[in-house]
């Protein structure tokens, strides 16, 4: 599958892209010309804008009392604590729900509240607010029922809880369908009508942090690491308030003061002193998620709330082992899903990959959907059927709003919820084919380039531009992630060099489908690594070629070197 190269400045041609960025940038800042061009391309023009972005301050966090529902929710919680009422925190089984529950648990613990927690199990409780949790709350004389990362579609469960004498506070960041919300006492969701909060893209853990901030003021900063993990793993855009939370959360997590995170870093052999957002997304997050995917998420919650070092080590080891089992199941199910794609998907007709299987593990179908997105550069829906009912996980690509596409298919779905890049659904088996057709009908209204593999290129440069000063400046752009991708550059006319005398340009296969070699532009030579899930990748046969890449500094035994993380290669 060919890849489209798109310049960040879409109004410029490939040749003009570099100059266009230069012309729009004011001079005089203490950064290299190349750094200034990148900042200009990302919309930062004034010194104030640049400083605010590069050095995010906790003082830049918005007042939590600006968010609709928080003033009343905070007052109700304080009232419950004063009257010694029992509070229940109902979270979700993924990283966002678990971290949000951990934030509220530790907040209530600081306030000496009486509370219990409930995290659903996929098989036993399904997705969303559990009717079983409402019954349990009634048995335990709970008078305040708080949801985190779920509840915005829990119309029946909210009514049941309130009919049982409980007040209900819903903390949920998911999209609101047709403006309808449950009849809760308070709802904390910046997307609801009438909410004037300036930033709308917080994760559920981020919303829990804002409530904690309302209750504890600066005391809530103790939970920045949890809020950061939530934002990164839930694919929240890393701009504005999320950038502040993740930057300072990573700094806090890097100190290893939190027993749970320290233990997870130990079992994962994550030794770098300064953790990156990618460490949260690909190392820490999957281990937290593993418990909720294959069993009970309570183990992960205990890890994030324990003050016992021995317990933290035992729990981290258990989560690490569960993650290994999850990876094994992930690989097995992906093989089956690819078989379904080969048999049933016509890529000339189908813009969205929709596959289903009998008894596929619900805990890993989301991961498999993401793998299909990465492989085919198209949205993917993976459904596990058990009898006449199926549960599905959906993952998308930029430009295809998954929640809106499911809303278009509402007539053939039992339930659905989520946001732009990820969602979930419940469907009857008899409606599966109609859903596939209807979803792909919706996709016909989306520009065709959305369904093509593409690489976004910031600037065209030569290897001489990769100075140490610039590479160090680039670290100020971190954390990288959704909404703030790592810069990608284009260099033309490069050649392959031998790995060692006599290897004559031979490529070294490393790990799965990665390639490692040395590349030169005749003036400078750098190591290049091309990570790819596509087993058919290869370098062009022409003598010179062009590469799209992100440069990184690598340190090995005290020696630093530049490595080019290759995104794509083309002839010419």
C-alpha cells in the first residue's frame, strides 16, 4: 500500500514547504531557526505563546469551579463526609476508569470519608454502570453514588439508584448523544450543554483530578501522575490543560515516589530516569489494562492506591504476568481476525474493516481493532458474539469520527458510546450485515484520502540541520502524542551504507518487522531504524531515495548518537 506524504503546511508544495514555515516565524527567539519554523507551523507565533507551550506551568490549570457540576458535586461530597454517609465510586475497567477511581479514592481517603469502590468485570457486568453495583450500593446503605468514566448513557441505572434513595454524580467525558443525559443530581462533563469550561478534551481521570482539585486545592497535585497516565492511555489530545497535566505528571512519575508506578517500572525493566509519554502508552498502561482485560481490574486499583511496598511489588508482578497472557491472546486473535479480513473484506468496496468471531475474548478485541487500523490504515470494528448478542470495540483514524459514524447506525445497534478515535457497541447477530453496510455507507461521505496511509511531514531538511542544539530543543516539544506528534522531516537523495566492512548495504532485521541500517547524504551518516507491522516493507532499488523520519538522541554507555526513526521511504 503506497503512502501519501503530506506537508504540515498544506498550502505549500513539497519544495516550498520549508520556506513557507520560515517566512511565518518571527525572529529573535533564543532557539535555532529550525526550531522556530516548527513552532510557527504548530501555530505558536508570539513569545508568550511559545513560552506557555514549551514550559507548561501548573499555574496555567483552569479553575475547577468553572466546570458545570463541580461546585455542587464538591459540596455534596463534603456534606456526605460530614454526615458520615457511605459513598460508592463506580469506575470502569480500563486505564482511564481505574486511574479516575484511584484519584477519587485517594482524595476521599485524605478527607477521612467512608467509601467503597466498584470496578466492573467485563464478563460479569459488561460495559457501563452495572445494575449489580446499584444493588450492592443499596445493601451497603450507600447514599452517594459516583460514577467515573461511565454513566452518561446510564439512564435506567441512574433512575434505579435515585429510586433507592441515593444521590448520583456522573463524571464522564464521553460524547453526549442528541443532548440527552441521565437524571443525575450532578453531571461533570465539559461537553454537556451550558458548561463554560475552557477545555473540552479532558479524560475521565482528568475530570476526577479537577474534582479532587476543587476538594483539596493544591493537595490534588499529588495525583498528577495518575492524571497523566489517564490522558495518554485514553488518547486525549496533548494540548492545553492536558499538556500541563502530562508534563508534570511524567516528572512526578519519573521520581518513582509512587510505590505502584515504581514497582511497574521495575518489573517492566523501564530504567530511564526521565519517563516519556510513550512509556505510559506502551509500557505502564498495558499492564494496568491487563487486569481489566482478562479478569478483575481491582488488582490494578489496589496497586495504584497501596502504601505497602511489598504488596506493590506482588501486584506489579501479577499484572506483568497477566500482560504476557494478554499479549499471547492478542496474537492468537489477531491471526483469526486477519483471516476474516482476507475472506470477507473487499477493500475496493469497504472503507471500514468490520469483522466478527464467535467467543473472541472481549478483553482484547479493542487491541485487535487497533492492530487492524495500523495494518490497513482504515477504521476497524471487531465484534465478539456470544449467542445472539455481540459486543464490539471500534478504533478509528484521524478524519473519521467513530462516535458520529455509530450514531448514523443507531437503528441497528443496541447500545453504543465513545468518542472520535475509540468507541464500543452492543449489537444483535441478526443486524451484523446491516451494520456493516450502513457503516460503510456513512464512510462514503468521508474524503477518500482519510482511508489512505499517510505521513505528515513538518519540514524538508538536510542532515546538516540535525545539530545537537536542535535535537536538545526538540525535547522541549515533549510530551508527544495525539494532538502534538513528534516532528517528521524529509531528506532527499540519501544512500544506504554498509553495516560493517563487507556487508554492502545489507539490512539487519531487528525485533518483529523492523529494519536497521546506516544512511548517508554524503556529508553525514546516521543509524536508521524502520519499525513497521508490514512484513513486505523494503528499501527502493534505486541508488538514492528519500526518507521521512523523526530524529532521536540515543545514549549507550555514556555515548550519545543520533538515530533516525524512519516513517517511510520512497524512490527519488
